C-alpha cells in the first residue's frame, strides 16, 4: 500500500483521511477535538490512533503527510484600499484567493476610529493598497501614516500604486512595522493582478503565522508546510474543473461550502456574458474565485440567517423539507438563538435536522447570489442595453456541496437546489442546470492537498468519491 495522510486542523475538529494512492482509494477517516490551545498534536494523536486502529496500519506504513488548517480563526486579514469598488475590491480578491478571511475592509482615508477597529480585529496580515500605478498617491500615504501610528504589530503587505511603494514602506518601517511589498493589485482600471500579493501572503503565513498559531508541531509532524484550508479547497476546485495532464476535469463548477461560522463559495468559470451584445461593468472577474460570507454560518449566525430570510419563509421552507414539522409549533427564532449560543450542538431528531437543512438552504441562496453576477437592463441614447456585473454562472456545468451539513445532515439535494437560478430573482446569474455532487466524504480539502504532487491521482479519487445527486426541481426560492 502507498498510504498518505490528509489532515485538516479545523477550529473544532482535527480531521484525518487515509488514502492509498496506489489503489486510489480512501482507507478510512477519523476526527478528534482540536487542541491548539495546549498542544496541537494531542488532538492529532487522538485522531491518528483511531484511524490506525480502524484501518490496520501504523505510522511506519505512511509514505506522505499533508495538512491544512483553519484553526485559531484561520488566516485573518484586513484590507485597506482607495475606492471600494476598485482597489479595495482587488485587495479583497487577493486576500480571499490566498485562503484568508477578511475580517475588516475599508476604503478611502482611514481615521482613528477605523484604526481602532483594525487594532481590535486580531489580524494576521494587513493588506494595504490604493491607487493605480501612476494614479492617486495621497490616500495610500495617509493610510500608511495612520497605520504607522497604530499599535498594530502584524505584517503589513503593501500592494498599491508602485510610484509611492518605496515611500510607503519607509513610513511603516520607520515606525518599526514589519513590511513586505508586492506589485499593485490594480495596476490599471482594466487589470487586476492579485497573484504576486497572494504569493507573499502564502509566504508570510508559512514563515510567521504557522508558529504564531501553534502549528509548528503540526509542520514538524508532516515535514512540509501547512496551508490555509480554504486555499486547499480552492486548489481542489481548480483541479476538478480543469483536470491534469493525464486526466480530464469535470468542466466549469461551483462549490458551496456551508459551515458553522461561514458559508464559502468557490467558482471555476470564465463567467463571460452569454450574449456578445451585453456590456460588462466593474473589475474583470477571476476565473477561479472565492467568496466568504461571515454572516452566514449556520451556528454562529443562525439568528442573522433567520432574520434575513424572515419567519414566514423559514417556516415555509421547513414545512417543505419536513411536512411533519408543519403541525408543530416551532419557535424558529428561539431555536436559532440557541444554536448561536451552543455552536457545537448536534440535532436531536428529524425536525432539528430539517431546521439545520433549512438554515443551510437559506445560507446557500444568499451566499451564491452574492458570489454570482447580475444582469440588468439599462437605458442609453441607443435604447435598452443589457449590463452584466460580476460572473455569469448560468451555464456552469457542475455544482458541489461540501461541509459538515453535507456529510452528517439531511436533504443535501434540497440545499444544493438553493444554489440554482430562480425566477424569484431573475437578475442573479446563478447556475441553471448543473450536474450536482455531494462531498459526502468531506474530501475536497484532501484533494487540494494532493493536487500539487499527485494531480492525476487526486483528481481520480475526487471523481470516485463525489456522490452524484439528482436535483429534481429546476429552481429554489
């Protein structure tokens, strides 16, 4: 056997999957509570003991170990830019594509109140941008001076107007800040260039943040760098869509990842207009894109989801998922509040499982609408025109659901239906008729971890274990 361990240090659980690369099979999986507060290897050893006992191998049989982590809050970043729809949006894309969680984002000149918010956000990296190359200089210099006068001690990555990058670095370094510089994330109004900044974010995570988050022992165990879990999932999405030299991919896809704290959406699609006459507004969209919705976790944010959707809609969706619930007097608002106060709560009975599915369905609807582009009719001197903003996902070929709700919950196909185009919101360019899959093995992060070293094998394992489901209805409200 050619055994490789795929480890994810989550905020709550440390998960391990054992795969046999020779046979391209999953041998087993185990999980234990993450113990990052004391020693990350305690939880790791607990999970590893269960896995080796169940699968009948010892550590000497293992040929490779790979790990990702979202423990200790994951990679927390603040983005500061100039115009919210331009340089700040480019900064957000750079951060999200590098596997970070953007905990605060601000445009224009920051003031003392905003600096106080950033100071209190416990960021791992600050991404400072502003101005196209040769464009506005004043705002990024002002914001650098404000950061220089702050108590912030995390690294600051400068990726703005190249004309003043040296001056901005000097301002920050003179105040004792740790500074790195990359090429401008928005060198011109029609060009987004986030890759250099993302490479530096990854380097900073590896060299500085791994130790700060207590992951150094995990790195010693694997013998290789730990990567942010969202980056591993994004790598898996790209591999599944595009394939490798030796194995074809599935084609364009959308991944919906529903969690207790966030709902993440990943897309691999060109997103171009279906009609050549349609005008595109806004920054060019990346083919591989990730968005994170920090207000749509089905535990931490259950009350917010309930309030956004409304009691009547929540009750209607619950009754559709579980007709037996229609005859019960359910206080969904109180239940949602209780979930947010006990984020480790496990449903008791079918109705509570259905409530979880309803919350996940609602979170998916909102998250995919935020991720997808929109198509509007506007009027010009030549008459009505179609204007697209964001990505067109109407023709996306595949839809994948991942996360605990898809492994342990109920009604996965109903949750995925919420990601589809709906006539109730005809302007949202969500997928119309994709092939649908459930990541019932919670395997996507592992596919991403293997993608760099064994792309063809990783891809075939992914294809083998993604479970096809039927979306009988064509729309979801």
